[in-house]
C-alpha cells in the first residue's frame, strides 16, 4: 500500500530510537514498516508502525515483568531483523 502523506521525524538528533518509534506510531500509524513472506504461503504480511510499536512494548513488558526494577538485561539470540528490532 502506498501512502502519500508520510510525516517524517526531525533528523536533528533530538529523537533517539524509542522516540522515533513513538513518533511513527503516532504520526504514521497506518504506514507499512515491514513486509515479509508468510511461511508456507505466497501471501505477504504487512506490519504498520503502530503494530511494531505495540509489539515493542509487549516485548519490553514481558522482559521487565520477570526482573528487578532497573535491572540490566542482556539477550543474546539468533533472530531475523523484525524480531531483533522488536526486542531491541
């Protein structure tokens, strides 16, 4: 799906990665962020900026739920780009 009205975040360094995700979730919520092949099918799956932002929050809450407050967490894993960016 082509979106003609994309709101771009400021590129002056004022937003870090978490803020960029939030910006796009708010201002470009329905714009596609990822597209990938559905396994075992010729269908494509689209993930919007809002979908990705919400998945990042779910992943963060799962990690925090089991740890102590402000505890540093390290995850090492082999994953695809989408999963990697969702968790990190």
